[in-house]
C-alpha cells in the first residue's frame, strides 16, 4: 500500500527530529523536547486516522493548529539556542511542506462536501 506524501513527510520529519531532541540539555529535554516529540507522534497518528476516516475535514482542521504549535515549538528551540539556524530552517521547511499538503488535502475534502 502506497503512503500519502503527507504521511511519509511527517514520518521522515520524526526520523530527523527525534535524535535531535534526544540530545537536548536536560533542562529542555523533558519539557520542550518531550512536548515536540508527543506533538510529532500525534500529528502522524491523526494523519493516519484522517486517511481512513469518513469525516476527514474535521481531523484535518484540528491538525492545522497542531502543526502551528509545532512551528512555535521549533522556533523556541532556535530562540533558546538549542539548535543552529541551519537546522531550524530545515525543520521549518519540512513543517511548511507538511502544512501545504495539509491545506491541499483540506481543500480537496471541502470540494467533496
């Protein structure tokens, strides 16, 4: 079974992000790092749920706000000097790619209704 591109992109982002979060200093690892990890896993889980759900648009709308939270949490990593600018730009680009796919999927669902 072929994966939806948004699910694969989220999966790949998790593979990149989790090792980075595991290296955070103790003072941030168990607060900000854990929150980001949980939000990434929730994003993936809910994308899979949406794929098999009848009412995809409800789930997808909620994911928009979750994705925005991840953007702010990623920015906090940069502002706390926990990641370099290059890594921040990479993560931001990946989150924006996922956001574009999410927006497209949501528009498609709204046309169906």
